C-alpha cells in the first residue's frame, strides 16, 4: 500500500516539474508563427456514439437502444479573421451503428433491428482564442451544423417488414 502511494507521489511530482517548465518566464517557443497564417488546413479523426430520440404518439413500451462506438474522419479548413477569431469549416464523414430492441415481438427478426448510419456533416464554426501563453493557446469553438444521413431510406417504399428501416435524411 505504501509502495503504491510512493509511486503515485513520484508520478505527480514528475508531472508538476514538467508543467512548471512549460510556464516559465522565457520558454523555448515551438512554431510560434504557425497560427498567424491567413489559411490553415488539417484533418480530424474521432469516435462517436449515437442514440435515437423517439416521440411516441401512443403510450407504448419503450424501444431499447444498444449503442456502439463509431468513427469520424474529416478535413479542417480555417480562415483567420482577427488575432483572436478564426472561421472554421470542418466537413466530415461520421459512421455509427445501433441495435434497436422492440418489446412484444416473439421472433428475433422482428424484435431486433441493426441500424447503420453514415452521415456527412457540414459544420461552420467560429473559434475564439486567447493570446498565446508560451507554447499554449487556449480556445473555444462553437457554431452551426447540418448533416445528411446517406443511409436514411426516407424515400423507400419498402416497409419495416422487408428489412428496410427508414430515417430522416436531413438532421
């Protein structure tokens, strides 16, 4: 027990010295002019976990949703507006899958349905940042977004009994 506390103490003290080194009076600046360019480009990779929002018209049993982890990939384009403001466009592809459980059905093909979704997302964001502090530049991002579900089947004439699950195309 004492050994684990001693090890934890050493790890915390080692991290504290690294943090103090980052915030000293004259740090060695890394890429200090990188964020001063008019245009910046990049990419992102990430994970997601989608859910469903159901609006019941009748008082029925809840539909069960089993979420799984999906992935995101996309591009980042950034235009510098001001010293502390940037406009970002981050189009991306988001893939996810959920399994729905419908209570009251005896056959598994009716009671369980896997729903895969592939979204293309088009966010337009405003990034507000502070003045650079050594090698740190804190920022906050917010904006609006529109998404399109490529696997929506919204216009399909097939119904649920043929294995077609329909969702809205525009989110």
